[in-house]
C-alpha cells in the first residue's frame, strides 16, 4: 500500500466511509455503556494537524470510539520503525513490494500486517475480519448490489490496482469498529 488513506472516494458510487462505516451495513459504533472500559481521550487530528475547537479556541478533543478510531488510523498511516521511541509502532507498507510476489500473496501479507498493527493497541480485543473490496465477503455484506455492479467493482479495482481493505475490530468496551484504508499494490 503506497498510498494509505481513510475514506478515499473510490469513484464507484459507493458511500464514502470513515471509521465506523454505517453505510456499509457492517457493525458500527453503539451507544456507550457506562460500565464499559474507557476507549481513551485524545486531541483531535485532521490529516496530521491538530484541530482547533471554535467554541473554546483551544485544541479540540475526541474520546471513546472516535479516539480509538483516530489512534488506529494513525498506526496504519505510520511506517513501521519510523517512530524513534517505539520502533514496533506502525504498519509495514514497504515490505509489500519486497517480499510478496503476486496480488494474492500481497493481499494476504497486508491482512496479516493489519492484524498485527491493529491488535497492538491494548484497547483492541480482536480483529474479527479483514477483507478487500473485491473479495466475496464484501459482496456478502452488500446484498443489494447486482451481479453487474459487483463485476464493475472487481474490474475497476483490479485494473487500477487500487485496493480498499476493511477491518472489523472488537474493542475492550464491547463495541465493534469498522476501519477502511486504501492504496495501490505495486
């Protein structure tokens, strides 16, 4: 994945997504349970920049499921080994081109690397599923798509070599979060 991004439009008329992906029909965030463990609190970042709260003039904050989603996005967008303090933090995008030979092998490597990267966060109890937009599992979760639409998605994905991957993550609070990331397999 040389160009990871979250919610990048795919040009196929599918709904844009952000961590939580309610339009996809996948499990999303539920109401907070008072007895559930905290998913944390952080400063809000937008494309790596801090966001200013217009009401207070100070930095905006994010908490709960949104804080976890932001942290996981940061982990996936950070190259493994680039953090000098925690060299195990991040996602190894560069190894895709070095080791995996075919598209299938690259996709399997990316799945394994996503599981490693996402499960390293202590607020994640399980990475339930990882699948690509051209995989059968994606279409199982989108039954309204007819055969022609499915084939257009598969053809467009494979010809552009731009792949979108979805990861379903279970949290310590019992919520399920759906993350999306995309890039090119080259």
